[in-house]
């Protein structure tokens, strides 16, 4: 892991890859400690730098007016950050009051010093929020170390901040947000602007924390990658599609060069799933697609996607029985033709669907993306057989939270709570890649400790067919020779960026899955 991260960092600094780390509470606290103890940068210096970054950001957002400002500070170092911000604003002409929640005797050394300095500069200190009106409120009550439910005077202060019509700037993270999960610890400050330091925290991107941050700005105040001391963060994300290297398009290539994909999708009532998945495979550059689907879908697919080849089965002939020998031979030929497989979108959970999945797993070692009903069929198997069934395949599972909970054996709530650990555990168990889909999709790989956290996407993508499109995109990249983890990460990023582009053009309420496919083509023009 360390060697790989050193390689990523080297490319990052050369400008070949642009990515950013998302750190946990413990990671950030360790990097802060490393900066102070290993590099010898005093804590008070880091505090001053953080304050300067905050004031600079606040001025960019609100302008250079002489605002009336209230700093609401706790007794820890986080409160000292806020007091330093208030003092700098006062030096720039603002009228600044401050509230200290808690006893002065409990203040950290740095916060006690900032209190004394603020007093010397004429800042007025209160022990509760005054009735006066303020243009800006600086939230410096709790930092990223908060782990308990908020109550008492702290709860009262947060509720009062949220009641006001003031512009709220949170220092590092809104008070009340758990820095790893984004959960609300009883109550939380609803900020208009959050200025964080060094690296963004995972809880600033996971909901509901992301909504409470308002505009999130990450400033550099002296804690950078050198402070890792070889102990790299677990989570990362990409800044743009340009960060990722797409499969090469050989000038002398042919349709076989760019990958042959077998798409097993669509029961007789779910033709659209097969069409959207297969079309997405084509749109990201795969050369050939063969769809195995129910006879009822033939006419619709031939009219809508004539580029695809078809292998048809008639489910009405078999009813509750398995397919006959003739079709088994057709499947065998299709498996020998293909470079990779996508199975699951809209196939249902019938005896036929189960037979298709089991035959693909037993009679082929091709790379495979399993989605939708394919995952539901896997979840019906005994847990101890799951890894045995998937052994020998470069498999990518693409469950949403409901499907994931059935595969993992937990509730949806637990799956959401443990989004940064359970997908990795499942990836290790099956020795495959897991794409756990939520508002923030997580991609976990079995041979890597780090997790990809997708930070693009919007609520408009929670629409029928969106998952079929994503499965097709990932499979299309897999067909062109990308490794499973890279195909999954690139597919998730491209899919969600296309969703953002569609939302920008049509609005989140109005967009459909087919709009995402259209925007994928527009994005790929510029890569």
C-alpha cells in the first residue's frame, strides 16, 4: 500500500494525476501531531495559519466590509482557532464579540493565549450569545474530535446559531457533525461556509454532514502530504475525469480490438434494462455486444439498438424448468466468444435467471460484472458458498444499499453506517471489487487498503435505469482491458459526472437514465 501511495503522490506532484485524500478524524489528528512533534511546527503557529486562511476565504465570500461578527468558541484548541479569526477580523475593522462556552479554567493553553490576545485587542467576551444582531457568526465550538451527543449549553448555543439569520462560517467542520461518518450528534450548526484545513474529512462529504457544511473550502495551513510520514489516508477521490487514464484507442484497431461484451439482461417485462446496459457498453468504447435476453424483448432491442447481436431464449417454454440442451450450447458459444460478461439488469430471479448466473460462474472464468437481479440471486445462496461461487473470476459487484445488505447479511441502516468498512470486508471475502452505491458511492478492492469515495453525483440519479447504465459503463471499460478496480472507479466517476451534467441541463427532478448516457458521450469528447 505504501509503495502504491508513493507512486500516486509522485504522479500527483508531476501533474499527471489529480486526486485528493479524504481523511478520518484519527488520521488528521495524527498528521497534526506529526507536524508539531516531528517537524517542530508549534501548535500556535498552525493556529495562526488556520486563522489567516479562514479570514482570507471569508473575505472572498463576503467582501471587505466592516461586518459585525460574533465568535462562538469552545474551550479546546478549536475555540482558539475561532478567537484568532475574530481578532484578525477586528484588526481589519470589523466589530467583533466573542462567546466562550465553558469555564476559562478548562481552556487549552493555546486557547487561553488567544483569549488574552483578543482581550488586548478590545474584543468583548460574553458567556452566552447576546441578543444583538450579527452579520457573521464564527462557529468554533467543537472540532473534528467530537464523539458524544451534544447537550446542555452547547446544544442551546447551536440551536441559537441556527435560529439567527446571520451568515455562518464553521471552523474546520460544523459543530455537531461526526468527522468520519457525517452523522449529526444530537444537533449541528447549519453553516453557509466551512473552511477546513490540510485535507477534507470524510464526514464533510457523507450525508447529512455534507448538507450542513454549506460551501466547503479546504485551505493549506502547514499540514501537507509530508505529515503522513508514510501512514497514508484510507480514502481518496478524484477531482475530475481528466485525472483518470482511459483505455487507449489504437488507430489500427478493429471492433474485436476494443472488446466483446456478453450482456445477459432483461426478462420479458424488463426490456429497458437490457437496452440501457448494452447501449452504455457501446458508448464508452467497447467494440461488440451480444445480448442474451427473453424472446419478448427481441423486436424492441432490434429497433432501439440494432448494433447489438442477440441470443434469444423463450422463457414460456421452460416455465419452472431449466433451459434445454440446445440453449445450453448457445450459451456455451456466447461465453467462448466474449471477453467479459455483464449479468443481472432486469433478468428477474426465476429458475431461468438462476440457471444463467450459475452457468456463467461455473463454465467461464471471464471477468464479470454482476448487477441488480444477479446480486439478488447471489444473496439467496448460503453465505459460506459465496466466495467459492465467485472464485476464479475477476468479479465486480455493483449493489445499492438494499442489495448490499442482503449480500452482507446486515440491515440497510447498518450498511449505511458502515459504508467505509463493510464494502471492504465483502471485497476481501469474495476476492473481488465491490461498488457500493449510495449518495456517496464507495469502491473497495481486495488487494488494496484504500477506498475510492465518489464525490460527484446528485439526487436526479436516483431514477430507474441509472444502475443499469453504471453497470454497462463499468463493463465497457473492463472489455477494453482495464483492471477491475480501475474500470469500477473510472466508471463510477464518469457516470456520476454525466449525471451532474444532465442535472445542470435538465434539472434533478426531470432527468432520466437515458439522459446520463447522452451526457457520457459529451464528456468523452473532451477527454
